[in-house]
């Protein structure tokens, strides 16, 4: 899965996750973002856009992902190549 054009959200609990992948029609993207809830704690309020450093920090959490973060590992491999 391509991750480069994702819009990341950040919850008050500190969790950062891709809320929507672009390109997507803007009205649909806005709908998805407005309905988004934290997949870690369920909080649906105060979801902020994640900053670049917060997204980078979240990449270190891949071990806790059910799928092992396969898409992120691929991305990191591409950067080193
Ligand atoms: Zn949360």
C-alpha cells in the first residue's frame, strides 16, 4: 500500500494513524476526516492533523501493528536504497 499521500491524524492519547489516503475527492476526504475516530482509544473528538515529526515517531510503533507494518517497512527500505 502506498503511504506517501496519506493524511495523518493525531489523537490526544498520542496515537498517530493515516486517516485518509489521497487522491480522493475532497468532499469524500472531508467526510472521512470529520467522521474519524482514534483506532486505539476510540476518541472521536479533538483529532488533530499530525505533524511530520509525529508521523515519523509513529513509524517506530510498527511492531505493535497486527500486519507488522508491511507497507511502512517497504517505504523505509525504499528510502535506504
Ligand atoms: Zn486515541
